């Protein structure tokens, strides 16, 4: 028997929470920027949490995104920060995650409040006022238009709340300026589809003065369609997101304006809310419903 020795039980190791960032299409520069911002935040806080990131190939592939969330549930992550591809279709799997004890935070595209209410769910939305952001862009565009001018809107995926809000913000600005919105068509957030829609709208409305695009990827497609139609300098293009690819076009006027919703920080805001909830053991139904983040008008430097 040993004497004079004290045996201390080893303290349990701190289990870092694991946060999953689930995004939409990683073919979209906006979400690559979002992912980079999240990874940099985790690198700076490596002792506080682990991060896993994933996204879908197609903006409309809700089935693939549901599978990603299901996988995160099975692997028992502590929190999911999600930019849903559809404001309604992802609610069911999110409910499953919450019932499994996972904290869920919504970023970028807001879940439909009525669908959440019907399922008695509270999922905090961390993101900008998309309607306000689009209104800022639309008001700036209106300075280059006159009452009675014709414009068209290239919408994102029509079942997403952020597309609906941006389209409404554009409409608000055009109505205030007395400008006619002669068409609203979905480009499904993608450059090629945005290009096809823009080409069709320009063909159908030869007097079109502007194309208002719900994101910059579609604006890139619209710029190509405007050039192909020989309308450069005659039909304005505006976008939303302020991705790097459009910055030269802002400088030379091919794109008149966009909105910056700070992609690199948006996921970080959501991650920080999730970590705070985990640390305080705040129940999902006690989290704030909306945490508004900045959105700014961006024009030529």
C-alpha cells in the first residue's frame, strides 16, 4: 500500500461543440465567400468549436440539401447553421434536427414564418432585410430612368423568401418612380438561366430600359444577354450580393449597382448565435426570432 500519495481523478476533457454550416450552391461565388469567412472564424477560434461545411451543386436541389441535414443529425453535430434552398421544403428536416436536440440557426434565406408557426417551431433568422437591400438598389437605378419606362425583374427561385423579398423591394422602388415592371421571370439564381431569361425579356420587350436581378450571378448572365442584343449602354443591369466577379462591371458601367449583404460575415453571425445558445443552454424556442445584419448599396467606386 502506497502512503503519502494523493491520486487525482483526471478532469474530463472539454468537448468542443461541432457546428455544421449547410449552404446552397457552392458554384455560386457568394456561398464560397460565406464558407471562407466561416472557416477563417473557426481558425481564429479553433479552441472553441469545430466546423464542418457542406453545400449543394444546384440552387434548386432541395433533396440533396435535406440529405445533408439528415447526415448532420446522424453524426450528432451540436448546431446547424443553414441557408435553405427552399423556404418551406427544408422545414420538416429542420424540425427533426431540433427534436434531436440540435440548435438550428437560419441564415441568408428565411424559412417561411407561417410554416414554422404551423409546426410550432422557432428558428432564428440571422440575416439582412432583403426587401430594403433591393429597394436601395432600385432607388439608385430609378435616378437613371423616367416615369413610364419599362423594366423587368429576373427573380431567384420563386419559392424562396429572399427572392420574394428582393423582387418586392425592386417593385417598391419602381412603383415609387412611376416605372413600369413589364415582366418577372425566374432565373433560379444561376448565370446561364439568368442569361436565357434576360435574352427572352429583351426580345419580348425591345424598349426595356433595365433588368433588375435578384442576385449577381443572374446579373452576369443579363450583362451577356444585353451585349448580345446590342443593348449595351441602353439597357441597365443591377444585381444583389456584390460578388467579386461583378466589380469590373461596376467600374465600367455594365452593372449599375448591387447590394452587399456581407457574405463573409453572414455565416459568422449565425455561428456566433449558435455558440452563444449552446454555451448558455438556451432552448431553441427561447432564441430570438430575427437578428438583422447589415446590407449596403454598392455602386461604381
